């Protein structure tokens, strides 16, 4: 299905007519000749989906590697369209492979069971984090970056219209099933968290993503987070504190290293970025990125709870 699209640097969207200028020849919008909003609705409309799939194929055939920017929006009861270009990032490869066993970490099952005392403390912290997130005044257009298997997505989807995104499609399939099980809907996108925002959001959420942002890229990511939000919008995140019992029994986390070696149940290992930020460090970085009222607190052992308002 290649050859039906040709790249145009600027065009009127074939679906809604809105003029759009691309940032460069890797932009999928230019290949599909669809504006970001229509490309984002590709899962809901056969014509838009056809243009998206053809654009992905034609861009690849032209030898453009691109990044993993907006690929597909789908309703919660449809299958995500897989953007095939995420394979070169080891972290995406790791989470693609880990998807079927990812929730064992939340549920303290298998290699993540650390004994009754630690597991009860984990559950108590998880309850605290859930209640904290539930109490935040999130509403309107809510964007979740690096949503994974969607552990937090049902809660977010009850508060507003949720765009649930991740660079890996296997976790998003599980997120979709979770939302469907709760009879909730969201737009599911395969999307790189490093891609520039398309439409402004009222709220942005990341779960266990900031700790995968290397320290030397933290300011850049928080800049993206700020640009997602309308003034007054809320950025909220839950993330990891260092605790030896947080990860699998055969992982050896280090508080100071900025990478972590992760093992899957089948024994494969991956090395990925993992940074244990201090609350004060994050608060300073949030203020420097254009947020006000930044507040990063902790649960007793395992989690950071952060929120800030787009200034
Ligand atoms: C630790 S998991 C967090 C999942 C979920 N937010 C949660 O709280 O359970 C990190 C997620 O980041 C995703 N990821 C890795 N690199 C990414 C990227 N460049 N853009 C978007 N998501 C990415 C992975 O696929 C994975 O689902």
C-alpha cells in the first residue's frame, strides 16, 4: 500500500482543510497531508486510517527514519495502529517485551513479591498515590504520556477526555483492555513522549516516566511538558523513590547510577535509563521550565507525587 502519498512541506488538511506546515521531511503529517488533529483521530475513521498507514509505508519506502511522533489515535475499543519505527530504542524494546508481565510489579507477584511486610508497605503507598491522584482537580483534555499498560488510565478517564499515549504498542493493547473492562473510553496513540505537543491540554500526567528521563534531558522534557499545557493547566506525576524492595528480587538497583539493568521473566536483560530524582531537584527544574506552585512530596517508602501549574 505504498505510493499513494507524497510528502508536502505545507498543505491544507485533506480531511478538515486546515492549513498546516510541517517541521521537516520526517513529519508524518506531511506524508499523510493531514493536520495533527485529524492524524490523531485516525483510529476512528477509515479514510484517516488509510492515509496514516499509507503515509507510514511511503515514508519508510523513501528512506526517512523519522521519529516516533503521532501515529494513531484509536478509540478504546479498537486496536492501536502500530507505528513500526520504535524498534531502535532499547527502552521501547524492553517495555514492548515486558508488557505481558508489567503489572506483576504493581501487584507484587512472581519476581516482584518481596515478602508480606514489604508488600503491605507497597500496597499502602500505592493506595496513598491513588488517593492523591484522585483528589487532584484534573479535567478537560487530559494527556497521559508513556501510559504503558494504563494502570492510571481508568482513573484519569473518569476525570476528562483522555489521550493515552506510549511509544510501545504492546502495553497500549493492555491499557485498551483495562479501559474497556471499566467501560471507559480514551484515545490511544502510539506516540513518542519526546515529540512536540499537537493540541494544548488542560492536564498532563506521567506515571514512572520522569525517572526514565536522563538528568541531562530533564529540562528538555519539562519544557515539552510545559508546552503541552494551557496556562493554568496541571502537570501531575507519580514516580519512583529509591527503595531496594521496589523492583524484582533479581534486580540490583543503584541509587546513584543513572541506568538500571532489567531482567524479564525469560531471563533477557536490558539496560535502560533510571534516575532517582530528589523532590527538591524536581521542584527547581519545574520552576525553571515555566511551572508555578511546583510541589513534589513522597509516600513513606516508594513513590514521588508531583504536581505543578503551567504559569
Ligand atoms: C515504567 S513504564 C510506565 C508505564 C505507566 N505510565 C505506569 O505508570 O505504569 C514506562 C513506559 O514508557 C514507555 N516509553 C519508553 N520510551 C518512550 C518514549 N520515548 N515515548 C513514550 N513512551 C515511552 C514504555 O513503553 C513504558 O510503557
